[in-house]
C-alpha cells in the first residue's frame, strides 16, 4: 500500500468545474472538509463553515448533486454536499475504485492538499486522469502508507465508523437485524452515503484478505 500526498492550485478547481462550490464555501468561512465518500469523478463531503452557505446559490450549482444542512452549532454550520466534477474524465472512476480514497483533504485560500492511498499503479492512473483533464497535481510526497498494519487501518474514518456501527446494530447478522436506513440514521448520513461507505469498506477488507 502506497500513499501520495499531492496539492492542486485554484486553477485546478476551474479545470474540474467546481470553482463555484469552493468559492461559495470560502465565502461562508470554510473551516474544515471531511470526505465521506469518494465517487471517482466526485465525492460526498462534510463541510464546516462559520456562517450558513448561500443555499440558493448552492442549489443552483451544476456540479452539486444534492446537499443537506445537517447541523447548526454554536459557532459553526455543518453541510453534507455531494458533487460531481463535470470536467473530470470517467476513467477516473475506474482508477479510484482501486484506491482506499482521496483521504484527508484540506482546502485553503490557495488550493487543496490530499492523499491518494492504494497500489502504486492505481495512484499513477488517478494522477494521469487528473492531468488528462488539465489538472496538474504537484507531488509532495510518495512513500509507504503509514496508516497502520491492521486491515481496518486501511479504511477512512467514516468507512470505519459506518462499518462498526453496522456491525453493532446487527447489520451483518443472519437474519439481518438492521437495515441500511438504520445504519444511516445512527451515523447521521443519508442511506445512499451509508451504503457507499459500507461497500467501499467491505471491498477494502476483502482486498486485504483475498
């Protein structure tokens, strides 16, 4: 398992067709971004902002598939946003199927930094797919993945949380004692996102063992 830490500049957001979404989040005082699911040419993100997003503009963005304002905290607001980058090639979906995910994304006022974790061939295919779309990631570091030796260490935090919750609720019992909807409600995401977390977690664990 390898890890490539890469950065992209603001021009990459334009090339991917998501500059409007990034600009909207920054205008609301972007504090944190957590990837809940990677979908090849898009992702499901949890976004923490200081002020509410301009929700009319958010809903009007072509790249946004769906969104939900999930929490209003004392000094922050949490949104879940599913988006598809319209300018990225479909071949990226195949390359990213072989990755653990695009982990630990960090967006600031200059661009974004993220890790690609998986076999080196899959990382190379993903980077090449970005370059084909006019996005040129700058490689900051490439080396062995240091996330840990246990199979569960190869999962993202949200994949691990969803998998553990499903297990505790009896999702894997025979007969099944909980549904995907039950798991989704317990972890605070919609059912399709919970199902995607479970599918990716199960695939990563099977890749490790098989």
